[in-house]
C-alpha cells in the first residue's frame, strides 16, 4: 500500500518540495516541485500535496521562515488528510527537523538533495525533531517572548541612560541604587524640563533615600551649566522609557487575557518557592497548561536541558555537559533556582546547602533548577499543589509571600478570594 511522505526545504523566497512513496522497496522515486513563499503560493503548495496524497510532511527549522509554511499546512493540508475516509493515525502529521541533523557532505548540497535526504532520514528515524505546540500556545509564546525582548531592551536602555548622565557630569547613579526609581526619575524629569538649581532638585528625592540633600545637590551640580542639547536628549530618553514600560504592561495584560481560563494552573505554579505569577505565565506558555507533550518529568527535564548530558566513547565519559534545550525555560529555571535557595527553610535551601560543598556553586544551582523542572511537571501534569517539605518556614514569611502574590495577581487582573488553600496531594 502506497504511503507518501514529503519534505520541504525552506528559504525566505522559495520552497523546494520533494515527494516519495516510502512503502516501496529499493530506491525512492522523488517528485520535485518549487513554490514561492507568499500566502497564495503556500495555499497552492498545500493543494498540490493533497493531490499527491501525502500522509506526512517534514521540514527544516530554518530561522523564522518555517513558521508561515507550518501555519499554512496546518490550516489547509492537515485537516484534509485527517478528515478523509481511511485516514491513519499518522495522517496529516507535520514534523520540524533541526537543520543540524539533516546536514549533508560538504560540496554535495542543493535544495532538492536536502529534501530527499530529509525523507530518507525521517524514515530511518535519524532526524532530531522539535516540539511545536498548537496555534494557541504558539500565540502565548509570542506574547511572553516579546515581553522578554522589551525587558532586555529596558535593561540596555538603563545602561545607555547612565552613560548619557556621565557625559553630562551628573553623578546621580553614585547615590541612588536604581537610576529609574521614583526619586531619581522625578529629579531627572525636572532636569529635562529646565531646572538648574541643584538644591531644588535635591528636595524632589524621597525621604527614605539614604543620600543627604547636600550629597544630592553636589551630584547634580552640573545642571547649572548643562547645555540644552543634553536636556533634550534626557527628555527623549525618559519618553522612550515611559513608552517601553507601557508596552510591557500591555503585554502583561495580553498574556493574562490569553491564559485566563488557566488561572488555577497559574496559581499552583506561582506557589512554588522561586517562581511567581510572571514566571508561571511564561512557563505555561512554553510547556502548556498540562505539560501534555511530555510523558514524564524526566522527559521535560531532557527537553528543557537541565539534566546532565552523556557523551561517552570507548567506555569513558567525555562530557556531562547539559544539552542546549529550550533557552527561555533554561533562563526561567536558572533565575527561579537562585530565588528558591534564598527562601530560608525551604527544601531547595536545604538541598542547595547540602550539595554546595561537593558540587560547587554553579552545579548546585543547576541541580536545584533540575528539581524545580520536575516539580513543575508534577504540578501541571498531575494537577497537584506544592507543599513545603523542608524545615518549618516562619508564619511571617508565609504571610509576606502570600501578600506579594496577591498583589501580582491583582495587578494582572485576577480576582483573588480569601480562605485557606484546598488540601491536595504532595508535589
């Protein structure tokens, strides 16, 4: 019985498609066709693949160019193959292969040859396939990753703003811990609007600021002869900062709206030491509300890349370096591990202190990240709540953490009701 498989070699403006019947014995006979990358061409390619009765399609993860191809096939080709009479379990399956696993010999590369090699390696199970979530989850990822990009841009912007102040001989960053804090921003806004009296600027600082008015006036003394161009540049920088912060807040609301129906899962993840509401939203966007694509906590840890690697030759281990995995999840778990070990009396604090003398700081932190990843899978996949297993945590720290979580949830638009948490299985 014929079973046809297609491979798509993706470029920015052109797609090279090959189709072969993999159920025949001997060498495959390939049909080749080129298409453009515009929406009309993608629709035409999907119709041609339906006519060819293709059951599975594999493509390379080339930059961002594979995403519209995947979306078009998911919209036009996949339903047609899955809903037809006689469809099998694998009918309408899309595969995304890592480009490195389809690399060919040097000097023997062209578009159609890459596609033919991809079909052969897919049948031989030699390709490394990537996990691609459903369209809804991909939208969550787009929003949360865009917020990460803006947050990083804000950090870079802070460094650029401090450089501008140094050029203007304004030494405010030597006295305040946060150049974008409330006190510093009020003073900078006044400087941008034309204030020249250092003493008047010093009075804008909050009373809790440790620097004295005399120290602030000395640091802002250059404002008396500050050229107008510096004031205009400073005003532009503050306006850019305000726009950036407004966009980050808007993305927070977008993520909250998209994940509104999974509010309970967000709350359960946010209860884990080291996590929070923002981290919970990002993690659920990466792995899904139930982590259904991963059959066990070990599978999730392997996909994320927080487990030891295994490179062995001649019976000797060459390296135990972790694989690259999912970079956003690795970043989140690493940050969460650093926060979790600071929760005094938690199981993560106890475990970190036990591992530190033997493994060293970096490896001990990575071990905590591995444990957090496994806990995340249990919470999402089995629907349990986190219960602390370490030393007794003080009632004051519990109240402080609960109050902080409530503020974060209310800021994102969630409605938090009082009462004790329901009793559930241990995670």
